[in-house]
């Protein structure tokens, strides 16, 4: 697969410009801007896994904003954030099912030898690269805590 995630986003920016799709173009430019910011700050070229970290962060920010705007009764802002969220999620890998996630967590717990809550960091270290962008890390963390406290 020579077509990287970053290249796909860049190509989609051009397509959105040609189609004069302002909403999509705006969101894609936010994504490319976030990627460029990290590349300039760290003087590196982001690979697909780092791009996924950026996208994952953007998804989380949108979800937080939607919840806050909804609480404040700002439905017009909720709508904008939801549209951005849909576009960003197009670039995310398919979400893991509950069963797949549970199996990965069990695998990481046994691989790390973690037996208590104090060793949760080891489990997260093994798990994070495998589930980045494919599961809500907050939910993953809660599941690990439940499994380690039951152990």
C-alpha cells in the first residue's frame, strides 16, 4: 500500500476544492493543518500511525465539543461539529467490536504479566498501538481497570 493516509487526505482536499464542497474542504484543511503543525514543531514526517493519533485527538475534541454545545443548547454548533466528526472518521480504521477489544485486552494483560492496578501502564503500553483510532481509549482504560481489579 503506497498510498498513505496523509496522501489520501491531500488528494481529498484537491477533490473538495474542485467540487467546491466548502464544509468538507474546511474540515480537511483542519486535519492537514494539525498534521503540518506537528511536522513543523517536531521536524519530522508523520507516518500513518502518527496521523491516526492526530485524527483520534480531533475525534475526541469534536465529541467533547458536541457534548458541551448540546448542554449549552447550541444546536447549530452541535451540527457543525457533527459534520466535522463524520468527515474525520472517514479516515479512521474500522472500530473494534467488543469481543475483539476484550480479546486484545486479555492478550495484553497476559503478555505484560500484569496482576494489579499498579501495572496498568504496562498493559496500556502494549495495547495503545494496536487499538489507536479503533476504540475509545477511555473505555479501553476502564475495561483494563475492571479486569485487573477482578484478577
